[in-house]
C-alpha cells in the first residue's frame, strides 16, 4: 500500500517563501513521476511541478522561475517544492501526486495561503 505524507504549507505574506514536502511510504520500488498539483475552488486540478526518476522537471508557466522541485532520499521517494516570490494567486490546496506502476496516488492536500 502506498501512502503519501505531505508537510509544509501555511500562511505567508506576498513575496514570501514556503517549502512543501512529500514522502512516499510503503512497499514501493522506483516511482516514475512525483509532483505537486493544486486546485482552487470551482476549478480543475492543475499541474504545478513534477519530476521524473531521471531528474527531468516540468513546471506550470505560472510558477516557472519561482518554484523549484527536487527529489531526495535513498529511494528518491521524497520531493521538495521550494516556492519563492509567492503571490496571492498561489493561494489554494496543493496535492502531492505520484505515478507508480501506472497508477496515480494522491496525498490529502496541504493549504497554502498568501496574504496581500
């Protein structure tokens, strides 16, 4: 069974920084893709950033140059999302996602709030 443990998030002022972390736990081997999505009320879930096992990354245009995703740990089962120059429009729930053995697994979500 795969479990995703998310941490980070919170409330900061506009221009501030936060770091989100996600750890994949369980009897798992190589995870092909790990990433973060976000979903505002009434909107579809959208990709924020993802990283594949070989280290290639993909970012939403709205966060390029501000957010950085990285993988860590002996099994590369931990990801960090460094979020800088945060804007009020970044406020929403953020979800960790992994693609493992052709299945997607989601975390519970963590709230990021940016005050103007």
